[in-house]
């Protein structure tokens, strides 16, 4: 498939925003159950929510560059009963609204206690966090299922697609939370950093599993079945017209095997290996610069990873349109 940079930025930006929100709320949940000795102030959660919301808005803006008629974007929500894209269009602004409410409640200190059980006090921001977490996971599923539901694109049609979107988003979000806490709440840096390492390792295992799975896929169609001719030896020398078309532009990336292989090793290095080393070094030396670099490197690597994700999917129509002249 042809990787559209608008969709690449959409999925990576909202994934990082989702992961950051989950990281913030995870810290609050730990504090709620008295599992964290360090307590973050309301400014920490409000500032983190603002960063998460900024990433989500950036992803939403990027998505408009993929539309031929942006003024008709509202119509994309009409098929919510059958379309995962429509569901994503509905859930994304709902999640953004909940992140805004969560951050605003912290900033304005609008946090009335709702229920007290022993030493545990359930307040308003905890409830907003629960609702936001539910919407966050639904959004991960909707975004991933846009691709995983396509049976004819076998590289995508796998539960690993959903797992990768979830884990890669959380990995980038927790890495960003680690860098953010290094500047605003140093006592929480170790907590977020350990989770960032754990989730990054899980994401690496899941992504490598998908690479291994896809490398073993064997085409179900052949050139013979694509054109309906059963001759044993068929060689295509042209696609039937002189120039490109929608089919050749949108369903094939036009790059060679060597480039695909290079991009694969680049994203494996930048998404997993380098961030893990930078996180370990930053946590051991309490160096905020290393932790910030870990996020920047990981996010840049995710751009390569998402490009590879789209490019690796081999549309069956490419059997027919595999040569221009």
C-alpha cells in the first residue's frame, strides 16, 4: 500500500497522546491506592493533559490532509454501525473532550470527594480518568481495526495489528511521561521510566512477532488468477496504459525491496533499541536530556515503523498492475 504521511502522523500523534494520558492516570491510580510514595501536584496532571491534548489535536489536524474534500469530513461518522473509521471519528473527539475535562478538573482543583471507603477517597478526577481510559482503549481498537478488519490485506489481518497499535502508543506515551516527569516531578521519573521500559519491551516482542508472521505469508493469488489465464508461463511487460493511475498510486508504494529492508532495521533500532538504552542511561544518571532524547528518537522511529506498516501490505491488485511499461 501507499503510505500517506497524513495518516502516519495521525496514528503516531494520537497514539502518543493516548499513551501519555494512560501514563498520567496510571500514576494517579497508584497514588490512589497508596502504592506511590511520591504524590504529583495538580499542575503535573494538568500540564500532562495539555501535552496529550496537543498531540491529539495535532493528529486530528493531520488527518484532514488525507481528505479530498475536508468540508465533507462530518460524513465520515455516518456509517458507525459497520465502519471502524466512522467509530474512530466519533470516539476521538469524545476522548479529547474527556482529556480536556480531566486536565481542567485538576488545574481548577475541581475535585470533590464522591465516595470514601476506609482510607481510600474516590474523587471526581478519578472518575474522569476511568471514563477517559475506557475511551482511550476503544480508540486504540477502532484505529487498529480499520486495518486489521481487511481480510484481503493479510499483513494487517491479525490480532497483532491491534496489539502493536496499543503497545506502541503506550510505549511512546510512557516514554514521554518519563521525560515530562524528569522536569516537573523528578520523584515520579523512576516510576514512569520503569513502565516505559517494560511496555517498550512488550511492544518490541509484539512487533517482531508480526514481522516474523508476515515474512512467512505465502500469496493466495498468482498472476494467472489475477488475469484469469491459466498458462504456466506469463510475463507482464505493461499494465495496459502509459501513465500511472489511482490503482498504481494508492495501492503500491513504488519502492524497492532494499529500501523496505532498510526501513525495517531503522525502525527496530529507533523505536526499541536506542530508546531502551537512553531510558536506562537517563534513569541511572537522572539526566532529563537523555530521557527527552529517548522520546524524540522513539517517535521519529515510529514514523518509520508506520511507513513500513503501510508499505508492507501487499494489495492483491498489484499482481495485475505490477509494471508500468
